């Protein structure tokens, strides 16, 4: 599996791509892809977004 957050932006199939936490769309090879990372209960958590608008609309709670 190719790391969907890599700088390569190639070889990421929609089946392997992360989905946007806000709209649910697959994020494959998008230059607007955003990721938020935080620590919760001792574990690292991540949330992927297809663009800044979805990131700003997201409510983690």
C-alpha cells in the first residue's frame, strides 16, 4: 500500500485512499488534501480532509 500522505501524489488508488471526515469523499492524489493529527488517550489520531473548507467545517466532537 502506498502512503496516501506521501509527497509523491501518485499511485494512490481510490480504494486505498483515505476519506474526508466531513464529506466522505475519497482523497486520491489531491493537492488540497489536509490532515489533522492529535493525541487522544495516549494514541495518535488523524483525520483527513479533501480541502480547507472541509477542514474548517469539521467538528471533532
